[in-house]
C-alpha cells in the first residue's frame, strides 16, 4: 500500500499554495454568477451575483458563505433589503456555488471563518441592493418619462410622487435588466436605516423546526453508498495491511478499499458500514508518536520554556525590568487540546464520474474544496461543482479538507456516489484540535503595587504552518499569540515570546482561535496582579486601560464599564456567590463579561449568571448578536468546565459526549447581553464572546475561594484548600 | 435480512433490515426521513429523539426489531407545517442556530409538555438535560418551552 494519511496533507498544501495569493480585493460588486440562468425575455432581473428579482417581485439573495448557526442567511438578506427597499422577511435565500464572485473581500477566499462574513460583505451586499434599486428606479423613470429624482422606492414598489403612479418591482424586471449597472451608488446614511439594527427573527427557522432542513448528513444521491473509514488511531500512522474477508461478509457491505487516511468500508448504509469496519482487521504502522502522551508533551514543554522563543512583542526593557521591580509574581498557565465536536459529525458526499465531480458538503471552505476535488479526481476545476449544505455547527472544524479528500477519493475508487460519515468517536479522535498551550508568566510591581513589567512565554504548535504555509514566515504564527502579544494595558515593559513545538497532534482553528487561550491567561494573570496589589480588578483594568496608548483601549473600557455596571459590580452578590470579570478584543469586537459563581455541594463550580457587554461596531441584527454571545459563552464554558482532549499511547483518550462533555441545560447560566452603541465599522460576532468567559469564571472562583485556577479545565480539587 | 412492520407517524411501513439496526438508521436511510438526526450513536446527545408510544426515546438506542408493533412519531409527524405549539414557540423565541439538535430538542420538549403542561424550570432541566446543543441555545430553548406552555414571561427563568 502507499501511505494513507499523507496524501490529504500533501494535496492540501499544494492547493493552498496557489489558493492564497491576493489577500485583499477591493470592495466591488461582482457581476452575475457565471452559472446563472440565461436571461430570457420577461425573465427575472439579476443585476449582480447576489440579488435576483423575479417577475412576481420575489427577491432572492444568493449566499456564497456557510450557515453554521451564526445567522448569515438572515444577516445578508437584511443588508440587501436595506438598500433595495424591500421587507427583509419576504426575501428568499439560495446557497451559491463555489465561484470567484463569492470570495470574501476580507481575505480573498470563498470561506466562512474568522467572524468575517458580515464584516466582509457589509458593503458589497448593500451595494448590490442599491445597484438593483437604482436600475429599477431608472426603468420606472424611462417608462413614465419622469426624472429619476421624482421617484421613490419603498417596500418593493416604485412610486411617482406627484402623479401617485406606482409600479411593483416585479413589473419592472424586464426593463430594469436593460439599464446599465451603476458603479457608484451612494449608500444610505445610518440615520436613514430601517432594517439594519432591527430585531429581526431568523429566516431559516421553519425548515429547522420541521426537520426539513438539509444538512450534509441528509444528502441523498441516487445510487449513493455510505463509507466509514478505519483511520490509524495514532496521528501520522498508516495502514500496512488489512484483512477484509469478514468485513465483506457483513450483509450490505459492497467494497473495502484503501483511502488516503486508512481503509474505507463502503456499504448500502451506515450501520452495515460500521459493522463492516468492526469486522475489519488492519495492521497499522503507528509511526513515530506511538508512545506519546499528554504528560510527555508537557514535560518537554516545561524544558523548552526555559529558552527564549520568537519575540512577538517587546516594549521598554522587557524582561530586564523584572529584576528592577520591587516585587515579582510568577505563574504557569496550562490549557489543553480541545475538540470542536460540532453537533453534526463530519461528513461529505461526492460523485466522481468520467470528467466531472459533484460534492455536497457542510463546508466552511468552498474555494479550496473545489481546487482539491479537481486535483484528486484529475479533472479541471470547471468540472467541479460544490454544493454547500447547511452545517450542523462549524467552529473552524469545517475549514479542514479531510472529509472532502476521503469522499472524493473513495467515490473515485468505487465508481459510485459515496457519503463518508464519521462516527462521533471518529469525529472526536480525528479532529484538528485547539492547540494545547504551556504559558510561563512573570510580572514586576513597583512599590505601590503598579505593574511595571510583564513577560509571557508560551509553547504550542502552529496552525498556520500546516493550514496556510504560504503565510507562515520567519517562524511566526500570530494565531498562537494573538490576544497575548497585543495586551492593551499600560505596562511600560513588556516581552511576549513563543516557542513552536510539533508533537504531531494536528491543530486547527477553534472558535476564537488564539484568543480562546490567550484571553484566559492574560485576564487571569492580571487578576493576580490586582490581588497582589490589593486593588479591585475593575479599578486596575480601568487604570491600565485609561493610561494605555492602544487604539483599542477606549472601546475595551466602554465594554468593561457597561458589563460591570449592569452586573452590579461593587455591590454584594447573592449569598454564597462571587463575581469575576474579564475583557478582551478579538475579530474587531470588544467584549467584557462578568460571571457570578458559587460552589455546588460536591465542590464543583456553578455559574449562575453571566453579564456580557459587546461593542461590535455598527450592527445588523441585535437578536443574532445576543444569540451569538450566548452561544459563544456556552462554547467557552463547556471547555472551561469540562473540556480536555488528552493523548495516551499516541492516541486520543476521549471517545464521545460521555467523556468529552459539553454544557447541558441544567448547567446553563442566565446570560444577559448588552450591546454597546457604536458608530464604528462592524466587528465580528460569532467568536468574540468566547474568550472572556473562562477568565471571568476563574476570576470569580478566585474571589470566592482564594484559589487561582492555572490549568484548564477547572478541577474541583484545584479549588480546595 | 428480516422484514419489520413499523407504524411511523400513523403510516404502516415495511422495512428490511438487520435486526440490530437502530431505529435511527431505519428512519433516515430505509425510509428517507432525515429529520431525525445522528449526533453520537451512544444515547448521550438526544439528536435522535423520537416518540415511541408517546414517550421520548433515543432512536439510536432502539433496535428496529424492538420498535416493530409500537407507534413511532418523528419530527416530520409532529405537525404538517410547523404548527405544533412547540414549533411555533421555537420560531417566536428565535431559538435555532445551526438547527442540527433542534429536531431532538423539540421532540423532548413535546413529550415533556404532553405529560406536564406547565413545567417548572427544574422540570425543564430534568427533561431536557439529555439533549445537547453545541450552539448553546439553552436559554431560548427554556423560554420557548415556557411560551409553548402558555406561561407568562414572569414565570420564566432567564431572559
Ligand atoms: S444520536 Fe442518539 S443520543 Fe446521540
Ligand atoms: S442549534 Fe446547533 S446544536 Fe443546537
């Protein structure tokens, strides 16, 4: 056999190498999609790749990104509706293909991640709506021979002010199609907005409460088989031999074939494929890391952290200032690997035929999917169609390509459409994990207790080096220390450095990426300084942000004050409870959270209430922002209270939701979200709520117990005397 | 492989499947009813919740052989067009995010309300704790259950 498990990576790297050129495209509205229906007389009006108006007036917005819960199927239609002057609740949406028109201008790729969709499409979607509106107005002006300036567009209708003549958008589509597409339409000022900022209910609820919504796992293609893959339990290992007689004897099993990541059992359905895999016997070459454990990785990192790393930030005297300080604090903070555990396990469906590939995938990365599928199947990219299904959660996991590589390869091998399905165990044990991080911190305080020096060294693996090697320069990966290197507090001497180590555990983007751990470390250690100097944690932050030169400081301060005030900071919490706070910037948004905690009878932490203040600039939909803050808090709290992926004998120990436990209903705190009004450009919303929750809870536990949590997840024994 | 007769959403359906095939996969693959979801296969997450003779069960844990001769109700059978009070409350409270867990959440909530028309927060905790939502919609789920019960907002926990 060749080397399963290596092909996916090799192909991916070469694909990304040509996929990632061109970082920022100017804001422009692409012309209509290439595979759109041809214009017929009297047909719908499709002025650009994003908007279509049918002859009955129905407006369809084409979405080139992935809906994974964050609400873009509602937000993008709202952006169009604002300028097109239609009721957003009447808009239909349609998932667009993988095509250049849908590259996100923020990073020049068709992908959904980095809390980027509204930020990137904020202007293009409004321009698309405005261009359509102007063409409809021009069509009416020509029809009635009146000046454009005498016409008003509202609620899907053009009205002539003095005569009261009216024309519905639907009646104007044909004439509008003949107008020139305007290139520079002025967008409405915020004061004229009627849709943006409105509490609007989601447009995708009905299919999701009736079971009709189509996720990746729900895809059915005629003649489709289901594949379950036996993958080497040790990362980087490979199959050297397999014995499939018993597997083939399972009723319903059709094929047992090599796949890039192991051995695929292909059957009529999932259950037969799963039983076939159980009956399969594979001999693995487990490779170099077969004896590895989390403890051994940690032991190596303790050693590595004694040497300097690559400098991520240096201010003033850096670490040299520690020696001159009146007092010194030292601490080690440790964060574990984490799985994404999206509710819908990984899956992908592919149909490879002679000369063409069709893929149905719950994916966050359409652009690269297309190139990779073409490469594996040996067809030109133009012969690849990518259908983005709904995603049962993404959180960064579905930016990866493993499921697509398997589906396309296996379909090609067996000559039939194939849906690859990961069991929950596969999903948890073959993830690209949030990196584990070992952090060594020190602070120097002057005689009055003010911090005068701050050093932070971390050891972890690089996401960028694997995922975007063309962006990995000089050994630097900002994802590793974002949120740490840019610590916003006014401390005159700062040194932040990073040591890269690759123990072979694959790491990837996990909701809020670097900030998922750096916020916890930064905000916890700052709390240590507050305690050591007998300063109120809120007061210390106010002082250090007030004196800061960071451009982010005013907005961080605004969010912090809003959360503190609404949480009743400074007033006595209910008996038996204590409060903690944290504030952090990520993805262009500023979030402060105050957690109120107690200890349960068995000594486990109970989080009762979280007050969250978010400044995410100008907003589209408050209902979505509140939902995303709740969601991000639950995601971070699941990890802080329960989440750890550990390695033993080179393999992941955890298997399913019994030992990798998400937060459940009974543990849900009351979450109160306050949106700080802002006139700044929009910030991200999907991720920024996650970083502050772990430190807010740990700081509250310190206030309650006097015990500082310096390793995650929070262990009851770490809270005892 | 043996053939079983199931009553799903009031219709009798004959399926041929290995006796140990979980009801979940019979619904999804043999009958093409994909509203019932696969989340863990181990009885831990509730994504696969259906009603068996009116009681909420994990369909990933029920072999098809055991489901024969019982009444199975799935999300598709709850109402034709999303008009069941629980579904309406879900839309009103804007509960769903990715939506993947919501068929199971709705089936658990419908079973709870059928047995307890005005559940307390503690009742909701107990009845819904088997349903994981990785999008963290718990607060709105709770509000929606109270709404479906017709209870005043004052009686509700959380926002
Ligand atoms: S799929 Fe049945 S409980 Fe998770
Ligand atoms: S809505 Fe996504 S898992 Fe519940």
